C-alpha cells in the first residue's frame, strides 16, 4: 500500500499558485479516483481538486486559507489493495 501525494494542479499556463478554500473529506475517509477532495481558488478560477487514485485520505498537508505553488503536495492518499 503506497502513499500518493495529491498535488496542486495547474489549470492554466499562467497559473502559479492557489489557495485551498475548503476540504470536502476528512482524514480517514474512503476516496475513489476522480472524487472531489477539496476546493481551490486561483487568480482566475475557483476549481475542484480530484483524487488521482482510490484509497483513504491519509493526511491533509495544507490548511484552508493557505496559498501554495503549483505542484505542492496538499494531501496524501493511502492506496488500498
């Protein structure tokens, strides 16, 4: 069972960072690939971040209201076999 980083995606060529506005799941909750995990606000859009894999939300690394650069891990998902 591997830990997979959920990173802040880039939604546009000029996007450099985003602010996590709220988490829709709590640590320990089951997730399926494609489920929306959190909402992020950028300079141009409000968007939803989807899980890249199925498993359980193992750790939230970025609190709501925190701004991070593209590619920064914001959570970790524990894949299940």
